[in-house]
């Protein structure tokens, strides 16, 4: 009897481990590849981790265990009642200073241009009160004020914090991603567009299309926590029709063209938020509109800009977006003719700046 | 290769064990040696050089010591050569190439040097016969289950067991269970407590209140204990699977009522090693109290330094030696104190010890200890409750695992003819394997890393 149970125990162990090991090798989607002899062990371990059967289920179970043990934080992601919040608890002063210096140098070089700066807080800044006292998140309102204070006085600063804070009970940030929603972007647009010299288009002028109701963003992929409902990706379509006449995007010297700012095939990919302008992998985008008499805007973009652009298209004849993080060695001036634009908008989120 | 990794549990262990089980008992020492070479080589081919040096010095010095047993001076010289060569090999090929001398890596890398030294010393003293089979000796020096740094095994018993280890279903099933239990202890409890302590340090910015500093030191000590105990159980379970019995390495240190008992029940193999190879030669046959105390102090410092060679550990070792010396000197008076008082006093001192070694530098250690006595008297409820809540499930698991009554109950139940322990063993094995996989898979990536879906 005892021997039988011992044999079952041992057999269970070896069958389970053996099957999973075989599964990792036989049902792998990727080839093992090659690696130098000294890097072979690390290469093998990474290959196994990537191809281990049911890897996401194991991680999801881990989140369940951790939360069941009473912990609400996995890594830097806090699990709140309303969703997942990436906690920004530190600032990289060197990185921030370097970025501010670059912006000020840019402003000094183009002093004749109207330059605007819009720094958007992340969910960690807006929902700081939902975090336990023990979690010391950066005070983003104070940080944004400090950044604006350090920017050249010729740069017009735009407030994104207060509109988002006022609308914090609405769906302004994704529950499972670290970016704002299209509605969050509209909330800020509605307040800041007057400073850019335009009257806002009312929300009632838009039809809201539920492009996807089953979106799990980057914070979910960090935690695999299943206790938060999936997000919706909403597309705001102007009832008067789209103003966009063409979109061009450049990456690695190649040009990609489209008639819409929404790249709907992305909705069936792993990066569903790429539905907005095809994602963040392009160095430059140019959007032309039917408002040929309207001014031209140069938007120096961060990760949040793609969701903001749809609301700007009715006001400009052309919007060019430049992503400095994709330029490599090139400068903004080498990428676009800054002088040919009427306004320049710098749009970053706090998470990207520090 | 990390013994608490998916590669080890799902790939190395089944493959190794298949070959090991199929080999004839007399050949299993060779398979074990091959396994050790894979594990050491996996971490870096350079690691094979000190191993080769340690094996060769042990083989040659062991042979020399036996042949020159009558000539004490020459055989002692050989012993010193063995000691210096092994130490030089570890320093040259492990320490100098930049590997940190941390708890696990230094002891892990130095384990074959210590095994080599232990073997030569025992042959020198005539307590162990020279091993003529170089490969079996190599198997002992690089004893595969101990390659995660703990525990040290004795040459005589291990070499005898390695001659023809027999695998049976009872040992195999118990070994698997112990190994999985060890992984859970280390990754689920130990690593989580260590992470909580790091979080406490980060949040407080080094400015802890009195309450939090005591609690933090306790959490650090508990985390370290679970990690060491887990690694010991992994080694013990692995050895048991291979048909080799090793002694338990921890014996309820949290229920001891004196510092000496605490030290001797915590990492027993290291304690015994120092006792055998430091204390006895230093104390000699002299029954004088002073020399015994001196030998004891040096041995305690050596035990503490065996965990990590740093100023903090030196302070810890020296203060532990001093306290134990005081305890020995006033033993007759201390033993008259009520047991609860002795218990509280002993564990307060051990918590202070953990506070010392919890910091990376000696200055930081001193600052931390000073917070324990001069820190703010505020009852910082919010952080304290947060960390109390975060660590409570893991501390409860630790307390349960340290209950003597649970151990005796398990033994009693297992001795019955129809043992309930034997019946639930398959379920327990499966549950532990799932739990291990959950934590090993999530530990494979740093928290907060986006995984490609």
C-alpha cells in the first residue's frame, strides 16, 4: 500500500515534469537559434522561460496567490479596486534635466514659433489617493509645476492635470494599460484647445465606436492579474465626417501611407492600441486634412500623443508628429522643417519624462 | 545552474535522474560527478578549474597523508599545502574574476574547497580511509546536491554511501517531496520575506522607527532562515532521491533558549564543520578554560564568516563570540532564570544579530542597530500594519513549519500501518510541484517586465 502511493508520487512527478519539458521543446513557436558557448546557458534558460507550456497561466496563478496572501502590489503595479496602476515612485533627475535642457534649446533655436508644452500625468498621479499611504508615489502635480517652471518662459504651458483630476471618476485611464483612454485625451483636449486658439468640438459631435471590448494592456502583461475587467478601446468619430485626407508614416527610411488615422488591423494583433496611427514605432507621421486654410502643427510626441491627435485634426491643415525616441542620431531639425509650421506642441507623459 | 529554477526542476533533474537510475549502483558516483560537472560548467566553464584543483589536491594530499601518517610534521605540511592550494584556487578563479562573495555564491563555489579540506583532514587524523577511486572522490568533493552552497557533508559517511547507492520508492518519493518543499520554502516564503524587507528599507529611506527596525530585523532573519533551510531541504531531498542520506541541517532554532543552542541548531553542517576542523584543533587536549573559550570564539567567528566575508559579518561573528563567551562564563546563573525570560533574551539578541548582517556596510549596520534603541518611539501604524499584513501569511507558514508538535505528529502518523501521510503524498507532491512552478515561472522574470503574449 505504502509502496504503491510512493510509486504514484514519484511517477506523477516525473510524468508531469517530463511532459512539460517535452512540451517546451516540441510545441515551441521559435527556433532555438545559436549562441556563443559562454552565453549558451543563459540563452537556453531564456528560451525555456519563453516557451514553457501555459506560461501565462502560471503567472496568472502567481498573481492570484500573491493577492490572496493580502498583497496588492506586484512589482511596480498596484492593484486598486478600479484597475491596475503603475506606481511611479522615483524621478530620474538627470534624465529629466537633460530633457528640459533639450526642450529649452529647441525653444531658443525657434524663438519665433509658438511653442506649447503639454505634460500629461499618469494614473499614478491622478489616483494617488487610492494608493496606500505606504506607497510613496511621486506627486505629479507638483512635478509638472516644477517642470513648467524650469521650461523657458517663451513656452506656453498647458494644464492636463486638473481636467484629468476632475474627470477621475470617468474612464480616463485604461484599467490594464499605463496610457490614457480616448476619453481621457478628449477631456484634456476640451480644456487646452482654447489656448491653442480654437474652440473645442463638443463631445456630442462625436459618435463613440467600441472598436474592442476585450483589450488587456501592458500592465496586465506585467502582472497577469485577472481580477480587473478587460478594457474597451473606443474610437471617437466626428459626426460631420473625417477631416483626414491622408496619413503618411516613416520608419527606417520607408514610407507607409493610409487614408485614415485608425489602423484597424491592429485590433486583431497583440498591440491593439496600435489602432491609433499604427502605434509608436514610426519616427515621423504626417496627417493632411481637408481644412487646407487652417494652420500647420508640429507635434513632438510621446506615447500619449496618438490618442490625442484625432481631436486635433479638425483644427489644422496638416499635423506632423515627430517621435524623438525613434530618431536615433538625427535631430528634429534634420527630420522636419520646423519653420514651416505655425505652432509646435510638445506632448509627453510624466512616466516617459522621469 | 540555479537549483530553484525551471531549467533545473523540469529539465536537468528528470534527465539526470533517468541516467542515474538506469546506471548500475557502483556506477552512480560517476553519473553524479558528471551531473556536478554540468551544473558547475553551466555557471561558467571557469568554475571547473578550481574544482579540478581541489580534486587533485585532495587526492594527492590524502594519499600523502596516509602514507606519511607516522611522520606528523610532513603530513601536517601536506595538509597546509592542501589548504593553501584550495584557497588560492577559489580566490583566483572565483573571487578575483569578479563574482561577488555573497552568501550563496561564495559558499557554493567554495564548497568543493571545504570538502577537499575536510577529506584531507580526516585522512590525516585517521578518521577516514584514503579513497583510491579518483572519480568517487571527485563525486564527494563536488557533491551534486550540495552545489547550491549548503549543506557541507562529511567525507567518511558520504564516500561510503556513494559506493553503491540504492534507490527505493520510499526514498525517492520522500526525496521528491523534500526537494519540492525546499523550493517552496525558499522561493515562496524566504524570497518573499527578503523582498518585504527590501521594500521596508526602500520606503523608510534608512529612517526607521524603533518598532519598525525591530520588525525589519526579524523579517530579514526569518527570510534568510527560510532561504537557507529551503536550500538545505533541496539538497537533502536531492540526495535522498539519489539514495544517499544526509543529516537535517536545521533543528528548530526558533525554539532554543540559549545562544549556544541557537547556533548549534542553525545550519548544523557548518557548525559541525567548524567544530570539527577549527574548534578541536585549536582547543587541543588542553582542558584549560581560557583556551577553550578562545577556540570557541574563533570558531564562532569562523561560522559567521562562512556565510559572507564582509565587515558586517565580522562584527556579527565577533559580537556573537563575545555574547556566547559571556553565556558560557555565567551559565550557572543564566540557567536559573525562568525559561520565557531566557527565550526572549536569546531571540532579542539574535534579532540584533540579523540587524547587523542585514546591511551591506559596517556603518549602515551600526546605524540600523542604533535605530533599534534610539529610533523614534512613534507608533507608525500605517507602515507597520502594511508590512505586518504583507508578511503575516509567510511568517505564519514559518511558524507552522517550526512547530515541533507538527514534526512529531507527522512521524507518528507516518509510522502507522495505514499511513495517512503516505496516502496524501501524491496529492501533496502534485500541489507542491504546481506551487513551485507558479513561483519559479514568475521569478524567471523580474516583476514588472512585460511578457510577450
